């Protein structure tokens, strides 16, 4: 799927995975797209034409299009990698490689991978949307710098871009932090200091989703994580989401997964 952030479009299809087996390696290869790597366990080496860098737990690495690289897992401390190829449209020039800390992501990536394997086409949209959010979080500083350089000497144009970008980012951050409370559009608009009508327009244009749908998808993904990664009773998860009864929670959950919470949990861990 493809999502637009003002003049920039990001397209991603899937999340790949390499299990932490001792001494694995991937032979030299390249991609026409960007490729994001999340190292979530162990350590290893990424070699490319001009040198090499060490991979270790809680690091993210983005390879630009055309980069030839090969990867080697450590024998004693095997490396686990989640990876995703993706495209960016609307850039004047390719972004440079990114190599930076990105901790506390392993559980979420594992949940996304499980959802990706178990969900049908109806809900794969929600998984891909979350992958694009992760990509945006990592690359947005570089994109902002590129836009600043491009519009240097034209403050008005740069301001329009940054304003729309920041509105969407601020709304997403607020939703992530308050999704359990099921915030309304008026509440989010007040935080962003704009009208609810303007927020709805900007958000829908950027994310190809209404705010209400986006919030419910975030709440659904949170519920999936709790079902897969904890032993909380279903009633407790329902209460944390402020959904009231277990029966209502089950009906709400089935509208996304086509399975009840209990069946979903048992299918994965039963």
C-alpha cells in the first residue's frame, strides 16, 4: 500500500524476518528500493562496497536503493533481523543510509509479523499502515532536512510543508499515547490547535484513512498484542480499552479479525 505525507509517498508491502541462527549469512545483493533492517537480537556485520558496520541489538539500518551489501550473523550471539523493502516517491535525491539506535521494538515487530501471517486481505491494510508509520518515524528527520534545504530562501513554502507534516505527526503521537481512552477528533484537534474539520482533511489526505478508523485500528493492534503476549483475562483487556462488557469487546474485535478474542488467542497459542 502507499501513503502520502504531503509531497512524499511511501509504499511498503511486507515485513520479512531472519531467525537468530548461529552463523547465518546473506550473500551480496542489492535492491531497487530502500530496505529497512531492525536488529532485535544478537549481533553481526553488514558489509558493503565502501566498508562495513556492526549490527547489534536495538539498532536500525536503512540501505539506500542500489546499495550492494551482505550480512553475517555472529556464531556465539546469533542475530535476529526484521526487514522491509519500501519505496519513497517525490524525493529530489535518494536519502543517505541511516544507522541509529531504535530500542524496544522487538515485541511490536513480532506481533506485526504474526498478524501479517494470520490476517487475510481484509486487515493486511492495518499491518502495512503500522509499517509505514515506523518508516516515517525513522526517515522523517532526513526528509525534513531535505525539504528545508530545498525551500531555503522560500520560507512560506517550507512552512506549509512543515505545518501539515507536524499536524499529522502530532495527531499520531497523541493517538498512540491515548488510544486506550478512545479519543475523539475534537480532543485531538484541540491538541493540534486546529479545527476538527481541518484536522480531518489533513489527516485523511496524508494517511488515506479517517481519524476514527485509524484510532480503532491502533486499538485493535494493541488488543492483539495483549492477547498474544500476555495472559490477561479478556475482561481486563476490554476494561483497559473502555469497551465495557466482554460481549461488546468480542463483537468489536470480530469486526476486524473475523474471530473472537478467545479464538484468536487459542489459534496462536492453543
